């Protein structure tokens, strides 16, 4: 495929029509807010469950974000999550796994490129699981996918929110020194569970020591994310990882206590320099949703903190602090990033920007 | 020394007179509450800073515990933290490190046995650092201490709250299988910082990724706690430990995500059996503050939780849940215990009960 | 009817068999915990929805209270909420309004006396709506109810949790001086909404300014509660009341900012004396669940606080503080009480104790 | 004085030099953030206590706001809070009351116009206490003040945060219908107490029923704010007000449950229309910090909520919801506004913009 050049921003009428699937939920609303003012995309369809079909967006959905309610799109009528009802070259999917499993292939078969926050296809070996700063080249799996499945469109996934913060925070170290082992303990925010999600009786002044399937997702997604593309396949990274995922009474922002064993020796200064100097493909391409820098290194010992740092870079910046030696694995640090933007809606949008720039999105 | 036999409870007039040093603070109040109704001890003196000397306890102190204010001792007059002002065979110390460093030796020199929650003498090689379920035999260091320092009394320390929960939770595994490596990530409660402690602006809906000196304390105290007594010294356990200590918006109860590498192979069932069957010296002696069981194993995947479990056994029970394999170290689990009871006031009182039963407390 | 004399506690085998309807919910669990060790009652049946029928209590119910899980009754098999399945003279109802409307009359018709926390029959003019310290004599409505409806048993309701805290706090002033006008602003706890109730995303660090039907319930229940019994009917109190009910991030305990206009002049000292000296029928009868005192007056300006005071008297004590002049109505104060005990489970149990002592419960 | 016309924004070099007094605290930081990018003002001096004099701002101050640390001014050296050290025509004061009492007059005497968030001079009868949407004409008191005190500069105060939200929310009703009586119960945020302010042990999952001096401040400031200027004096409004001020676990944003008795009859529709149509002097003048609209009326029953609405209009919008009848006073509503912006830093800045446009600020 040939890369398209895109003036930025394009004229509104020339923007690419996109659909948001699952537009009424917590992540769906964030998709809508990001896309309502996007320089390259234009919201052409908001899709929700059949129950809501035909209703105005501001009637069917309880908007839960600060700022302009419904991002100015409250008058749009909801349509079915069906390619026929959504005239869009790109679909952003905030669907539940079970629904995504049915719906996303239909869009791909109809020619749309689906950027999905759902877990349904993340581990399929012909589906790119992408964090643009980490493994932009994995997008090339789309070719395999299109050939093998006969889809004119395709599916591109972003990882689980906890895995996303982890691999983005560690990308500078992986690139510079290689990573052999990872220990992760997470302090996850309430919004990671969607809405209504966790009952306030469970979370007020409490820690909930279990999040269903979360540790498993992190364990399987991270090796794929750090994997190498060899020919038309991804060879998972040979690393060992153990994750403990717990929920804490925080609204947005997953904090992660991380230890790593590197493949090569390095000093604290070299680690810090690798993080501070790190730039990824989105920064090189100056994609609209790319934060700069992608990973911020804090030197104050009490940072990052979710309440103070989570919204930096429209929620796309990943924060690293407390870089220090670890008696077991060599190095440890604390990372923090927005589970709802860098780990969900913003992740898919950044993937779409990367794919568009790379010529991976066929016009509808 | 000869062990004394104690009817339980002894007549009030025969109870051993004790002093509480630092009686107005968060831990001091918990000492007072525990001791006000203790079957063996009787509060003879409440000591505070010079500023409060001579004032009634209920005037000098803002009581912050549920239940009867001042535990019925509001009319007591505060005295100086000086052995001359406190006619007591036993002193419980909730003093700050710097004050403890000065004051505790004076009490020991005057004949009192000091049970201290302060960090000042924990790592001194002739001071027993004791969790009765873990290393009751370390009390014998008192002999060395008395000989070397010429004190008729002595100082017995309990560890940092985070270390206490850790070693109590792991004691069954250490005893049955031996522990080589420990990874710890803590989710620590606000009360661990004392009062006023952490500002609500810092902690509401937030995670604070740093607690001063906490990781260092855990790293140095745990090997001593798991150490073997050889002759008149403690040989620290040869284990490697890495701790990441973070603060979360919880009132009481430290949660800990722990991974361990054991010295001998074991199955999940063997680990569970070791925990369920575990009893320590306090349980064998049926000490008044001994919880039964000392370590509760939860099978529900979402337990333990601080808000639901922290007060079990008057805050002395340590909870373990989510026992499962760890890809890095072999096994992982979640532990939780009261930082203010098992990790502070209750810890010192249990030490005193153990010492008294073992004949380690000379009459005043 | 003739009052029965009850030794306290009666032998276990002589205790009155009771059923808990809706035993798996938040209030149901509190009923179970209170009744498991009650000196007069014995849990004979736990009833839940049809879906759970036949299952063990500890399998069908996620126990959410501190202390012994399932209060030791985890092995009981759940039965249908049907009089035939519950051999009980007394039924405690934690049912939702719609279910209560169907089920409670069946129990009453079958001979059981139902003590209900549901709102279904609170305002029926032949149903006693009782807070024992406030209007114990309203129980006499049971006679009207039994005659009119032909029920051998009957239904006794306790009010909405917010109304309960309000009328108990104000009972001393109503009795001593009469109350003409009440302004109420509530700071309500999460547990008032049941489980799962309010989403943590809505309540963490937030105030939710609306609780469905709450202001209306308070406005209609308070006049009935303060009403006089004239012959066989209740004449509602002639008072004016305005309530603003808001939710705050507190687990248990409704705080209420209250202003009142009294019918007779009084000094601050007279008000305080009325509150301090207040005793109700439960205190005179020394009922097992009666707190003493029923209303605690705080003089510390920063009390009552839900986290420190909510559990006093097993959650049955109502707290009053900040008694001071009000420029609009004359006097204002802050009240606080447990919405889940004094305002729900404990309320029904205390009503049952009052009714039993008064001879209002026919044997089954 | 003659009104100056100001291009907006003026060239940076032509901006008016301002000083921030108390620049390191919670409110001081918000002053700095607002002024760093202000179109009319330029930060010329940051003043703090003597202890910090000469230190860089980013070394002396722990920045606690989201966004760019130190608003880009971290390299500025702190100066003494002394007119000689601050070459500024305007001073914004975030000083404590006791310090403000000494320092603010010195600046006024030296020719600066001080816009103060401190309470020291609010009730002085020659000091304007101003919320621009409410009583912009009170600025004229400056003439009296300058004459009487012989100051070339002067002091302008903004009210207490709770009073500010109250009078702004009620301004539309006061103007259209007149207000006779106000009942207020507040749900105040932690940030209102400054930093470190309230201990997290006091506020986590709790309500604190007392805020020192707060009810008194509201009671005295509101009549002055709603007062009429007659000649060279303010005649306080003849209204009766009762306030109950409580603290809740919210970071930013005071919620207020308010009842009002109006002087003239009105329908719900007329009230709503008055609020929706309300514009004040800042909106007419299009001042840089003026929100539009100044008061937002919500129709969703569960709004406003501090977490969702507090930052609208850069924290300057005041929100009103739940407009409904009150059985006691006629009408009730819930208001919410940012205590740290509309109620503190933003308030002073808006006052300065108003004063500048009105020609009340002499050049330095």
C-alpha cells in the first residue's frame, strides 16, 4: 500500500467518516469526545445496542465526562452496530468482548478498518495488537489478515489498559537494553471496570485484591506487544512476567509498581537517559493524538500520582517515577497512565492515525 | 529467669503496672484502649510531651477511636516520659524515633522492660525484634542486652507495620518450606503515617508512590525477623527481598501483593495446608491478645479486603488470599493486616504478654 | 392482648422462631447477624428469591459484613419467601418494595407478625410506623389492622433510614418542647442504596445531589411518626418540613444538618438537658437491642462523625452535636445515625422486641 | 477615574506587572497558573515568607496542580512580601489573615491595588467586597478608602468561598425577585482548608460537621454582598440567613443545598428563566476570566456534581440544579462551584479585570 499524505487538519468535508460502536458507555463517550474535534476524522455514525437504536444520543446516554455534554453530538440518532447502518471507512469499537466477537468481523468484511478496544481478537495471530510507540511495524499483520480472511477492511486491536501502561513505560528500556523479566503490581482505577462497574460499597476506603482475567491478559499480551515481526508473523518476546492486579479507590489512572531484569547492564543514568530521550513513531510522524514526550520521567519521589498527572497530553502521556535499584531483578520504578485514554479510547485513535498515515486504511 | 504462672485474668490490684509513652497519638491511643481492659496489665501512667504534662488525658488528647472515649481513662493526669514519674514495670512506647532514642534507654536503665513500636533500636544486635508467631525465641537477646548494657530492664521492639504483616503472613511458608526470595508491593493505609499524617488533598482518590524510609525498613528488618538465634546472636536469614511501598486511600489495613521463592518444592495444597494449620507460640500459650488462627486463609478470590477484614481478632489476625503460582518466583498471594494493631499497638502488647509468660519481665 | 414475661435470654430451644425475608441483601445480612445471637429469637428460615431456593446461604450470598461470615448460619438452605416454607411466628422483611407488597400480606394472613424495612405499607393508615423511642403506642394500630384485614398476624413498619435518624434525634425536643418546623439537609451514606447500589465512578470524591423518592418519603413519614394516636387512628403532627437529600462518599452513617422551630421557648441548656435526659420505651423496658442512651449529645464541635461514631450501641445510638442557635428557625444541630442498623435492620428488630414485650405477637 | 481601553490581549511587554503574595500555597499556585497566561497581566514578582526569599519558585514550592509544573515560572526567585521588593501595580494576595492584616496595607500605601482572598479586610466598611456578577458597583468604595486612608492604591476583597458560590448562584433570583431568607447547608471540599489542611484520617469516608468560623463568615458577608451602595457606603441587605457548614471527602468544589424565600411570587418557570438569562458585568464587558454563562442551570436531577462540573469555565462557572419548591421557604435548589477558582484565585483575578476596565487601578 502507498502512504497517503494528509494535510493537518483537513477540511471538515474531507475528513474520513468514522463510526463509534458502543457509543454510550464509558469508553464510547471518550471515543466520541476525541473524535468530535479530530482533524482527520469525522463522526458519521454512533452505534449502540438495539434497545437504543433510533434514539438521540443525548437521550439514550448518560454523559459522564467533564466538559461539553455529548461533545456537541447529542442530536445524533443512534444506529445499529451494523455496517449497513454505518457509512464509515473506520470503526472504533468500545464493544464488550462477546458482542465484538460477532460485530467486528462484519465491519471488516464490509470494508471498514476496525480499531478495537475489545479483547476478542487481541491474541489472534493475524491481528495486530499495537501500541504505536512500541510496535508500529506490527500493523503489517493486516496484510496477512486481509489475505487469509478475505476482508477488504480489517481489525486492529489495542491491548488491555494495564498492559498498555506497562509496555509504554518500559518501551525505552526494552529498546535500549532489552527486558528479560517483569514483575508488576497494579493499583487500578475504578473506571477500568466500566459503568456501573465496581459498587461504591466495595471500593470506598478499600482495596479489592482481584480483577477478573486481568493478570492473564497482561501475561499473554505483553510478549506479543514486545514480539518481533518475522516475515508475516509475530514471534513473542522471550520474557517472563508475573502480574498482581488489584483495584484501589481512584477514578482514573492505573498506577503500576514494576521491577525489571534487563538483558544488558546499565547505570541509573543510562536508564534515565533512555527514558528522557525516547520518541516513538507517533512522535516522529507528529500524529494528532501523540503526546510529547510519550513517557515523562519524574524525579520528585512522590510522583507520578494519578490525580495530578493522569490528564497530561490529553491522557496519552505515560509517567515513570521512582527509578531505583531492585534487589531481585535489578531495577524498579513506578509507572502511571490513563486507563481510559492511553489504555482505551486514545489508544485506538492513535492506532487509527498511525494506520492512516501508513496507508493501511482503504477508503470506504 | 523462671517463668511465672499467671492466673487469667489476675485480680485488678495484682495486675502489673504499665506506662504508655506517647499516649496522645494514634498508636498511643490504641495502647491505652488495649491496656485499659487487659487481664494482666494495669495502666499506671500515661506519659506525653512536656507541653501536656499535668493535664487530664481527655483534655490534652483528641481521641480518634470508635468506642468509649479515652477508654475510660480520661481523668488520668499526663506525666513526663521519665521513669521517675512512671511507677511501672513495663513501658509501652509509641514515641517518635528521635525521642525514643533518648527516652527508652532511661526506662530500661531504671528497671522497666520497654516494648517499643519505635524504630530507634530495632536493628541493634542485642535488641530483640519480635513477632511472637515468627521468632519468639529471639527474646533471649534480652540477656545479652542486660549484660552488655547493665540494664536491669530492657528494650523489646516490634517491627515496622509493613514488615510485620509480611512476616506473619509468610511465617507458615517460612517454617514449612523456607523462603529464599520475596517480592513485595504494598497498598498502605493512611493511619500508618500517624496523625495528622497524610493531607487529604494528597490521598483522596489518589495513590502516593512513596513512603519515606519504608522500603529500607522492610529490607533490613525482615532478614532479622526470619533470622536464627545462634548462641547469643541472631544470624539474619539469607533471603533476597525487594519492596515497593505505596500509599492508598484506605484508613486502616495494609494490603500486600507478595511473591515468594521457596527453598523446597511444594504444591498449592501443601501451601494452603501449612497456612491453615499454622499456630505460633502465642496460640500455644493462649496469650490474651493472640488471635486464633493467627493467619486466616481466604478462598474467595476477592478477599482479603481491608474494610471487611481488618478488625478480625481485634486487629491481630493476618489475612492471606489469592494463593496462586507466580511465573517468576513460584508462588504469589495477597496479604492484609491491621497496621495499627498487628503492626503497632497490638504487636507490642503481644510481645509483652510473651515476655511476661516467659519470665522476661522483672517485677518493678 | 396480654403482655408476656420473657426471661432474658430464654433457653435457645424456647426462642421464638423467626424468618428473614430477603436474607441475601445488605439489610438481610444485618438481620441475620443480629438475630443469630438474639436472646429471644431464633433464625428458623432464611428466604430469598426463587433463583436461590434450596441453595446453602453461604453459596447463594456474598457476605459483605465484618466479623464471622454468615454469622455461623452459612449451612442453612434458603427457602422461598412463602409462609408455608417458613415456620415462623415472626418475619423480618428486607424485601424490595414491589416484592414486599405481594409477600408481606401473605405472611400476615398466615399468622406471622411481619417487621418490615420495606416502604410498601408504611403510610397505610392501619399499619404502625414505629420508632420505639418515639411512638411506641402506635403499635396499637395492629388491632385495627387485624380486625379490618382479618389477619391473625400483621405488619409493623419502620421508617426510611433518613426519617429514622431525624425523628430519633429530635424526639427529646419534640417531647419536651414540641416541634413546628424542620429543615433537613442530609449527607447520606452509600449503604443506604443497597448493593450494588451507587457506582463507585459516581461516588468517589463526589457528591450526588439526588436520591430518588427520599425527600418525599421523609416528608410523609415524619408527620405520621410524630403523630398522636387518637382512638384507633394516627393524627399526623402539624409540622412543616423541608428535606434536601444528597449522597456523599461515606460507607455507613447518615449525617443530617437540621434546623428546628420549637413550639415553646427554651434555652440552650434546657435543650441539652432534654437530650441528655431522654429515655424511651426501649430503655425503660431494657430491650435487648436498646442503646443506652438512645441519643448521645456531643460537645466536641467536630462530632458526631460517621466513621468514629456510627457503630456505637451496635449501630442503634443516634448522635447529636453542634447544638446552636439558628437565625431562621431558632435552633440547629447535626445528627448522625447508622442507616443500616438504627435505620434498617436494628430498627425492625427493636420493633419486634417492643411488640413481643407488649404482647402483640401471637405465637405461631 | 477614567476607564482605560485595553486591546485584548495586549502585547506581552505592555501587560501590567503584578505580584502574587503567598505564591507557594494552594491558592497562590492557582493565582500563578491563571496569571502566567493572562492577556492583561504579567507576573512580575512572586512573594513568599522570609524563609523562602531568594529561592527559586520550583525549589521552594511543591506544585500540586495538574498541568505544566509552576506554570513555566519555576525559575523565578521568590521575593519578600514587601512593596519595595515587588515592582507591581497590582498585587494578588493569598496570604493568611494575620499576615494579610500587616502586609496588604503596605502595598496599598505604596500605590498597588491589592486583590485579596484573605478575610482580614472583607468587612471593613470602606473596603469593597466584590463578586463582579453580583455587586460590581461596590468597587466605588475604593474612592472612600483612598480618601480616608490616604492610600494611592487600595484593597479589594473577594468573599469566602462558600459565600461566593452562594451569592453567585442566587444572584439571578436576587435581581429578579429579591431574597428575604436563605437556608444553606454546605458540602465543602478538602481544598477549602488549604494545604496540608484536613488530615486524610479525618476525611476519608467521613463527614466532618464543623469548619471553624465558616458559618459566621457566610452570615456576615452575604448581606454586604447583596447590599446596596448608597452614596459612599454599603447598606447591608435585610435578609435572614442560617448556614450549616460541613466538610465532605471531595477534592475541589463546594456543593450547597439552599432554600430561599423570595420577596415576590414567581413560578418555577420564571425562576428558571431568570437563571438561564442571567448575565453580569463580566459577561457584558467580556472580561478574560468571565465564564459564559456565569450560572449554568442543570435539568438532570443528579447534577451538578463536583467531580463532573467543577472545572467548567476554568472553574468560574457556578452551577445550579434541582430547582424545586420548598415547604418552608418557597424554593430550594442545589448549587456547586469551584472553591479554589470562583471562590478564591479566579475571584480575585476577575475582580482585578473588572477594576482595570473600570479605571480603578492606577498605573504603578
